[in-house]
C-alpha cells in the first residue's frame, strides 16, 4: 500500500515538474522603475549640487545679515564689534568661495 502511494506521489511530482502541462496562473503585471548604475552617480551629483547651492545661498544670506549688523555697530560707534563682524563676513566669504570651487569641480 505504501509502495503504491509512493509511486503515485513520485509520478505526480515528475508530471508536475515536466513542464508540458498547462498552467493556470493569474496574469499580474507590476511596473517597477529602476535606474541603471550610470543614473545613480548623476542623481548623486545633482543632489550634491543642490545641497551646495543651498549652502551658498545660506552663506550669502549670513554675510548680508552680518554686514547689516556691522553697519549698525559702526553707526553706534562700536568699532570692536564691527571689526569682529567684518572678520566673520570674511570667513563666510572664504567658505562661499570653497563652496563655489566644489560646484565647479562637480561641473567637470
């Protein structure tokens, strides 16, 4: 009895693995968007450019604010504070130049 069941199971497995039978599967289609490996660096470069542009804009806004504060300090007669603010403006300008250099390097 067990031998007959094992033979039937064996034949069933062989027939199902043969591949000559009709399969009734549901047709489901999925859309996936995948980029190539070449697209990934371009996306990374664009993201880095956007980040550097935002940093540059923030740096310029900071320099403008510091310049307003420096002018107010000069108007109030506080030369020491004005000189400190001028040094901060120069530091921010140097940082903005470095950001610009990084952007130019990414353009190449």
